[in-house]
């Protein structure tokens, strides 16, 4: 279920309740047609080869059944710990009006919502224009989207300057 979330970029409330009624075909491709619970927006999420493989190998070609979100989050943390995502990371939050800083294992911070962030970050890092990712993810503003993917200035510059638009000369020097 987490991998499906990484492939379609939706909130857990949207990808954990998929059914055959959400599957549609358009121009030879298969999609999940979802009405996002939070925003009410309709989005079309491509059913990728990874999703097809998961559905065929585990669920007889159907979307996975709904599971409790907390159970899903617990299993995601277990899986992340099992594969060694255990480096200590700095974690800040406010408790009782005071800023608390702790070092926690990275797996403890991974949840179903990480799938949505992963989708956005992977597509952004592949050079997909932000507006195109936002159509799929349902983000309303570029500012919200950029805060969401948490990329550094260095990554942003690298992505921008890797585009063809920044690799041609505008001034001729002879």
C-alpha cells in the first residue's frame, strides 16, 4: 500500500480506500480517478507497472483492501527499520510551548504520508515541472508544494540549471 502511495502521490485517506470503481481507462492507459477527501478535487493517477504488479501478485488484480492507518504506519516503520533506515536525525517540535530537540532513528519518522512526499520529491528530482506534479498531487500553490518536498537551495539550483533552458547561450561571444 505504501508503494502504491509513492506511485500516485495522494494522501493516505485517498490511496488506502481504492476500489475497482475508481479504475478507469483513457486513451489506452489505466488510471485511478479519485476525489480527494481533503480538497474535493478530482485527480487522475496513472496505474503504473509497479502498481499493476502489486495488484496482480497480491490482490488478484484488484486494489488492496483498506487497512487501519495506524496499523499501516506501524508496519511502514517496521519495514524501514528492517532495511536499515536507522541513522539518527535531528527532530524538532514544540511540546508545552517549548522547543524540544531530539535525535531519533529515521525510521521512526516515516509514515504513510511519507509516500506522498516521496512521490513529489522523486518527480521533482527527475525534472518534471512543478505545475505538472501539482496537477497529480493536488497541491494548490507552488509555495505549499516547495515547502512540502523540503529540497535544499543547492538541489533547486541543480534541477534548474540541468534543464535545457539554462544550458544554451543567450549572448553570442566570438
